[in-house]
C-alpha cells in the first residue's frame, strides 16, 4: 500500500507542476506576442520582422492549454483510479486499513458534495480552474482574432495580415472545442471509475 500512497503523492505533484508550467508558458507567449508587437510598432528596430508572424505565435496557446489539460486529466484519472482501488480492496494491515477508511470517508464526502452542488460543482476545484482558465484564454484569442480580422478587412490591410488574424480566430475556436471535448471525455471516464465495483482481493 505504501507504493500506491507514494504513487498518489507523486502523481499529484506532477499534476501541480504541469498547471504551473501551463501558466508560465501562456503568460510568456502572451507577453512575447503583445509586448514585442508593441515595441516594433513604436520603433523601427526589427522592422524587418513581420507583425503577422509575431502575432501568429498566439496560435500555440490553444494547443499548449489542450495538451496540459489532457495530461492533467489523465493524471487525475490515475489518482481517482488508485483511490477507487483502495476503496474496493479489503485491507490487509493497519496501513491498508487507514487508507481504506480515508478513501471511504472521501467517497462519502464527494457524494454529499454532488448532492448539494450543480454539475459545475461536481468537479474538483482544481479541475474547474484548469478548464476554466483554458476556455477563458481560448475565448480571448478567438475574440482577438475576430476583431483583428474585421479591422484588417476594413483598413484594407495586406493579405498576409488578414490571413494571420483569421488563423488566430480559427485556432481559438479549435481550442474552445478541443478543451470542451477533453472535459467531456474526462468526466465520462471519471464516471466509469466511480461506478466500477470490483473486489481485487478475490
């Protein structure tokens, strides 16, 4: 049982690290895109660099968010899988009994929370924060791409600028869809784990 306990701890640490790096990477890309763009517009330095190419790095953000969300979901499913195993396994020693009783208590607590909360509250706060952050960023990129595309067309901007802004808009939409798909898949598999009642001691 100590192996499983250590696995739980290490998995949670890895998940927390992924969330941290997600925030760092997204913040860095946003700062690079808008900060560097602003600097170029105010001076002639690096004038040979196209602004459309700089703004295009915003397209990386939805993929970064989706990748991290996918990994975090997989890690949380592993955590819940171990928890379900401990809950459905007959304890064989004192340590096993403590872990079994703890998971039994947490399972009851989660069921009580689900009874008192709506579908939004049925997920852990960390999971809600992960997906909410991704969707907020994706929506921001989508709106930015849409507005930038409209302005480019109105101002009769160069064709590459119109294309780059349109691509940002499309990637933002893809990010919204993919994040929602990951969330639905994650919840579906989580329900399977919750409803699995197998006694591994047999």
